[in-house]
C-alpha cells in the first residue's frame, strides 16, 4: 500500500516494504522518499568569446596569407589586452572552395576561389573588460565575433552550498510528510543526486558587442532522499 502526496510540483511518496525506492532497494525497510533542491546565485567570474578572421581570394595561397596576417595581429592585440597564452585556443580552421554559378552547358564544378577561416576561443577572468578585449580584436581585423558567454570558473564551492541546501530541503519535506501521515521520521537510508546544473549565459554577437551585462548565474543541485519510518 502506498500513499502519494504531490507538493510544490514534486512527487513525494511514503514507501512501504516492497515498493520502489530511491537508490538501491532496501528489502523490508519502510521509508519516506522525497526530492530536495538547492540553488545558489552568484555573479559570473569568467567570460568567453570566439573571435577570428575569414578571408576570400581567387587563389588559396592569397586567402591563407591574408588570414594568417590578420590573425597574427588579432592575437597580438588580444594578448596585449591582458589575455594569457593559455586562455587562447583555436576552435576552427577551415578551407572552403567557392564554386562559380553553374551554367547550363557546364559539365562540372568550377572553382572561383577559396574562403579560409581561423577562429580562436578567448577566455578571460576580467569579466568587466570583455568589451575592451572584443574591441581590440575587431580593431586588429577580426571579422568574426560570436558565442559570447559567461560562466563560473570553479563552481565547486557554489555546488557544495547548493548541495547542503538541497539536503536541508529534503529533510524538511520528509519531516512534513511524516507529520502529515502521522508517523515518526527515522534515519536517512539513501540519497541519489542528479548532476549539478552549471549555468552558462550565451549571447550572440556581431562585429561589436555593445553593452553586455553578465547578470547572475545560478548553480542548482537536485537530489532524492529516502528516510526510514520509526515503529
């Protein structure tokens, strides 16, 4: 026999012997299963962008040389703005042939030129200075700026706080269910945690980002806990 009580959008069950439980089944144990959540908001401490150069030319060597020249200037300006070498990595290097429009008499594809792309990911701990870094890249010749986002470099502390809040929430819910059911809450039997949610805010950007507000991010932990019912 089972008694189910939905609360705040979460399914809470009083589980008797033989019922499904959170974590490994404990045969012969009676219990109360609840879901607890914990959330911690904090400002982002890391900004990430992708910046690079695209160029076209009738010959592959021409397009490659132009991209190489501009990309060297972009990297020099970005690093001069305070970005470390270890926080820059190539994400895209592509060569694409450009086909001429086909004519009815054409028997094959004619290549009119080539497009070459070189894009790097730039990571900075200077969130407030992101606009300055983007401006430096664009001024040096970057014509690709995309995937601007903010995140948390080391979310471990926020996750620990959210986890503690989730356990407290689960204990409170279990106590409420036990009281509503007229039983006495016992010891904690099992806990199962979902993967913590690590937030990222993503902003699409064109050539220049304009004002960017990173706002606050939220780290969330969701877990399920099962408690015994004392005789």
